[in-house]
C-alpha cells in the first residue's frame, strides 16, 4: 500500500465521497492528501483523558509495499470501547512487523496522552503486541482472538476433518460457562488429541487468554471473542488501496488508511449491554457473564437480620 499515485487516491476518494470523486483533478487530490496527513497528525496528538476505555482491540495489519520500501511494515491499529459502549479509533500507526518495540511505542504514546489502563485487551497471537502490553499496561487482562486461534488449530488437521472440528470448536467458543467450555475442550481432545497433538497444544497453550471473556458481561461476549472490529474496518482500506509503480510516500499512505478508518468509524456498532461497560470499568466482578453479588463487610449479618 505504500507509494500512492493519483489513481490510488481516486479509489480511496470514491470510498469517501462516492461517484463525484471521479471528476477531481490531480491538484485537488494532492490538496486532499495533504489535508489527510494534517488530520492524521492532529489525531495522533489528541488528548484521551476525557473518556474512560474498558476494552481495547489491537491488530497489526500487514500490507504489501513497493520495491525499495521496507516490506515488513504493517499498520498497527487500536480501537477502544468507551464507557458509553461506543467504539473509537485510537491509533493508526506504522510499525516494523508486529515487534515489541513498535507496539510499545504505540501504547506508551496512548498512555502519555491520557489513556487509562483498560480492563481487557483483544488481539491475535502476535507475541510482540502482548509483551508490549504487559510492559505498558501490566494490569490489563488478555483475550486472544478466537477467529485467528481457530484458524491456526484447523490448519493442523487434514481437510477431511475440518467440518467436524469447526463444529467442536464452536461448542467451545459458544459455551455458556467456563466449565462447559472445558468439557467441550475435552471432547475435542478425545477426538483429535492422540493423532493431532499440535492442534491440542495450541488450544492448551492459550486456554486462559482464550477464555478470559467469561469474566465479563455475557452481553459483551459477542464483541470480545474476536478482533472483528478491526478486521472488518480495515477491509475497506484493503479494498481501496493497491500497490503502484508511481511515486508516492508512506506518510500519505498512512494518512489515507487513517482517513478510511475514521470514516468507517461512524458505522461501527455500539456494544450490546453498553450500560454494563461502566460496571466493568468500576471493577464489578462477573462470573460466566453474570454479575457477582456484592459482598461487603457485614453483608452476611445484614442478610440474617433481614
């Protein structure tokens, strides 16, 4: 995506402005490109301490680049969920692969600008991202993306077994409680553990972060189990950009990715059970998606007296 010509911006502008973008001149497109860069610069400096964020989604989206550019560059994306349950784009930055240093730089910048430590962070299995998270926000819990995890597990099995294995994994993912998920895991183990130990090793290794969502409101589970908010949003960027042989800049490409994501933000769904996000931020405990009754000193005596 790095290195953009007027034609590339034409595609992006059609996503933003519709068919009217086809008549824009190269001069106008160059002006808009400059404005996008300025918008991204302002976005990257804005203060974040005016809202509280319970959840973060993070993902590194790898993009192809031209010869002569660093082919290991990817877009590091962070989306936050505010106290009112609304998803908000927080970061769109370039990174070297998904290295710990790149992710730590993004998290430290967010922290510097006032981002509170989130309660739970969703992401795939990129080790650099999790190492950086633990360094900057050590108190944040981790939730691995089931979409990525399931794909990696299925890849360890012969194709003829994929349909049934997907069904068994779905039993784990959609289990109503952590105990039921564990029982479904054992069914999967009995079915495939002996012949395909690598598949089970992936499940066992990440079991705790794969099932972290059980400690949060059941209304939020649909949102928390995958990084789909980023994957679906970034699909717009992938569709509207392409590699070119013409002149361009990584800065302009990053600004375009930001602009497309910022525009898509208006269509992002608010969290189900948004009224419970404040409870999560306030430290209310949940077990298997259900709020744990408050137990304060003297609670038992009050119950007896009543």
